[in-house]
């Protein structure tokens, strides 16, 4: 009986090795995956070309030769299945806000890792629709690339198109390089690193405005460092007039550096980002310490302006990647981002100022409460400053060359202009902060305990 079982098992194993398809073993999610894609509307058809590493397509039944190479003579059906469950079912394309029906697969093939056909749309389209690799090509599944071509039925190639890439499940970090080729406008390139939702490929000014206004609003509410700076900034204030001057100065300042950064006028060296992040922590620490030793509310608008320039650079780090979604509406997007930031700031202030007033009125004497809150903020800012400062020291100091001198000269001229503006603005501030009708312009005096 035992010999019969051994012979039977040997026959089954031989049959599997010789002729049966072998399921690729489940493997870990790749750390980083790069996807290349083209989208081109033309007439009544939108063509969508995609190239993905086959290593990112997991749990797919593929026919293998006994030596482990792909059996390219029987690969078509598995490729079409992989293209459906890993790409087609998770990519959504919209025309004028309406989700398009599932596309028709018009090409799917295996390519070698050395293939460079996706350098241009025409080469990629011709390559994807060409014949498969020769059946005697020796290639492992993990070494290949899957190239697919889809066709969507559309109403017009002049429509407003948008896409939800939906390919983040291919790896831990997925970089989707999309190139949109509209019929009459220049090519637009997108580099999407995360699930960014719906991307308008050629946005209108209103779409860009709404997108970046939401970005600014979310950023100010989710940025704990900016929220702590606002808290430290407004702790001494109970009246609208001096608070409005401080917030206006901060807004003008961060708008200046945000716009300058968007136009490439900020340094691009690796040390610049940790420098700004360190200075943001310094700004929070300074404001908190000033509250502890005794705030000077009359000149706080000037300090807010100075630190606002730093925070504008910090805001620009978010926009450096998001501006690719602005289309041709750069200025509109920058203004919209600022609008979102200001709305978020106003909401924070509308909650913080009454809450502080109630706290100091009924819970703790104002001076003691101001010191305690500022000490907590200072403690947090100190740790941020030391951590970010340590990271800053890991970067080499900038090299002084012609480009650096030119940038420094530009910013020196900008500083002179800002100084002149501040000098003029200070006169308006003094008039605005002057007491009227018996109303004081300073922070509310400490209440007796």
C-alpha cells in the first residue's frame, strides 16, 4: 500500500510540474512602487495607458515553466485578470463630474525591466498594442512590467476630466507619475504619492480655489505647531482691536513668503526645511516666554509680522507638492490657500479667546493662568526646538557662491521694502490702537484672585 501511495504522489507532482499552472506564492507588500500612466482624450475616446511592476500584483495565478520562468505562451488570460483586479477596478475617471463606465481593455503585455517605451505617449501606445514577448524569453514574474491600455467612451475630448488613481494598495508607498495630454493645452504632469482623492486634470479657477481653500483650512487646524503659536500669540488679548492688528500683521507676513516660495524665490537646499521648522519652534518659545515675563501688547504686531515670515515658509512646504493640482491658476490657488488659513485662524480665535476669558474669570487668576499656559507651551516648543535643531546640524552649511549671493541680495532688497512697509504700517497701527470712547487698547488688566 505504501509503495502505491508513493507512486501516486510522484505522478501528481510530475503532472503539476509539467503542465499545470502554478499559483505565485503570496508575498509581502513592496516598500515602494512606481506607476507610469498616460491619459489622452481624443474624439470620443479617452486612452489610459498604465505600467506597473509585476512584483506589486500579488496572488495572481500565472503559468510557470519548470525552471520558474513565465510561460509566455499561456500568459494572456492571467495578465487580463491582473489588469482588472489590480488596476481597472480601482481607478475612477470622471467626465464633467460623472463617473465613466468601466473601460475596454485593448492591450496587455509583459515587458522587460529595461524597456523604455513609456518615455512618450506614442511609444507607450504602440508598445502596449504590439505583439507579446517571444515565448522563449526567460523572465521571472517579479522581474517584469505589466503594460495595459484601456479605452473609455467619452462625450467630448474638451470635457472636464478628473481621476481618482486608487493605486495605493500596490505598495507601502506608491508613486503615480501621470501625464495628461489634452487636445489643445500643454501636457500636464502629476506626481501623486498618496491617496489624494479626485484629481482634476485641467481644473477651472473655481475648482482650484475650492481645493486650495480646503487645504489651507485643514492645514491650520491640523498643524499643532501653528495652533500653539496662535495660542501663545493671543493669550494676553481680550479686546478685538489690538488682536485684529496682530492677526493682520501675521497674515500679511506669511502671505509674502508663501507667494515668494511658490515662485521659486526660497532656497531649495536640504538645510532650509529643518531650519524653518526649527525657527517655527523658536517663534513659539519666544512668544510663550514673553507672556511669562510680561507681554508687550503694543508691539506684538511687529513680532507677529517677523515670525509670520517664517511660518509662511513652513506653509509653502505643504504647497510645494500640492501646486501641481493648481493647473494654470497659480495665483488663485495661493490666494485660496491663504483664505483657508485665515478662516481656520478665525475659528481658532473665536473659540480660544472666549475660552481664555472664561478660564481667567472663573477658574484661575489671569496672571497665574497666563504663566501656567505659557509655561506648558514653552515646554513643548523647547523640545521641538532641540529635536529640530539636532536634525538641522546633520546638514552641511550652505556654500557661498554666485547663486547664493544673488538670492541673499534679493531677500535683502525685500527686507528693505518690508521695513519701509512696516514703518508706514506702524503709524496706522498707532492710530488704530489709540483709545477711543474710553476703550482701552491693551490686554485686559489682571483680575484679582
